[in-house]
C-alpha cells in the first residue's frame, strides 16, 4: 500500500517550502536592548553577553546609525546611573542617564523608535524595583508608594523624548497610574508597552551584570510571577489592558512559549511582545563558543519559535546579528 497523503510533496522544492512557510522573521520584528552609562568614550564589554557593551553617550550616534542601517525599527534603553540611592533618584532626574541618552539619540535626527524601560532596580542602591518599606516587620517593595515614583520617571522620560514607555516593575495598578499620570502631563498619545506577564526568572542573570541591578537582599518573588503559573498571566494581562496598556509583553520568552500562545489566543487583537532575555542569549552564545551548536541556525530557530507561538515583536540581543543573517 502507498500512503494516501504525502506531506513530503510540499517539502520537495526549496521555493515551494518558502511559499508554504507559515511564520516569517524579519528585522522589522526586533527591538534591540541597549545599555547606556555615564562617562566618556567607553564601551565596557558585558562578559556574559558577548557582543554587548555598556556604552557612554558619545558612542550612541554611531550605534544608532548602524542599527537603523540594519532595518531594525526600535531600541529599548537601560541606564547605569552615576550614583544610586535608596529611592533611585536618577530614574526621575531630567538630567539622568536615560534622559540624556534620549536627548542624544533624538539630536541625531534618527527616525528610530526609542523605548525606555521604566523601573527602579538599576537606580536603587538596594537593587529592588521600587521603594523599600518595613511593614509588619518585613522589608518589601512598597507597591503604592512606588506608583507615584514610576509616574515621575515615565513623565521625565516622555519629556526627554521617549517614543514608548515600557514599565517592568510588576507593581499592581502600575499601568493605570502611569496612564493617568502621562495623560495629566499631556502625554496622552504616548503608548505603554506593559511587561504584563514578567516572571521571577533565573534567566535574567546576565542582565543583572549588564545593568548592575541584582537585588542586594532577598529576591523579586513578591512582585514578579511564579514560573509555575500560566493562568495567572491571563489575569495580569486583563488588568493591564483594563488599566490602559497599548501593547503587552511576556518575559522571558523561550521557557514561556505556552504563555505567549495563551496571551495571543486570549487577546488576538492586542500587539504582543516577547523578551528573549539575557540568559537565553548567553546559553546559545556559550554553547556555540564550544562548538556544540550552530549559533546562527539555533538563534533563528528560537526567534522563529517565539513568533510562531504568537509574538508580534521580539526584544532580543540577537537583533543585529539576526538582521544580518536574514538579509
Ligand atoms: C528590570 C528588568 C530586568 C530585565 C529587563 N528589565 C531584570 C529583572 O527584572 O531583574 C531582564 C532582561 C534580561 O534578562 O535580558 N526590571
């Protein structure tokens, strides 16, 4: 007996394979994270993220020009301030590192979309994502005291020229507070990309070196999500949409493809981003360095899988290389 249905027929010709491909990956899908720091004429390599540096502002114009020439539409900025304190003052200082980076990029006349991460962990000396207060004998991030600080930070980013703000602190009521605060400051057209389902993940390890943002005590489990929870992501997402989020994010991406799929299925009309985080990048780099995997093929396969799961855009440290490979 011959098989009645032959799936292999559509796999015979390379052009036919191209034509029946369901998921496409292009540089237009990527958002590249950049780490900016104070100082002059420095690019300090991030050891656990080969190819990525903390760069001073004078390096930004050339970097931005290169990113644009590769067809990447957007960057997201992370800042390393000159000094940290208990409330993370640099985050809402109009002359803070992010604010200066925004003005530097905008002064180049570049048409690149510039997003900013709105959070406190890079700016506080304790490394947590908000104000720490003692309640009932326990030190923890004070949710409601952190909200107005996040608003100050976002409005300061907006004034410096941010095109999209991306709050990542996982505070309750964060999106509502930010939307209201931005509207009051007449930034009613500034979109919010919410890190809606952000997990308390070991995959952020290399980033914490990159952004010098490791918590100095405890961990982030009282505000970021438990990796064991999938349904809870839908509650987080529904709240953020009700509070005014324009776009959603799932983070990390690779161990959370099911969450990406669930969020896209529940809200097919809302643009969805996924963050292919530092640990996911570092694992591929390390294995490729040993010759254990083919970096290009594996990176493109990972990025394609994130899109196939339902992401419309991907924050990824592979953005520049992947754009070169795809061209
Ligand atoms: C800040 C923030 C983190 C990442 C993005 N924004 C770190 C964290 O929550 O500890 C991680 C990104 C990555 O690992 O690539 N809140």
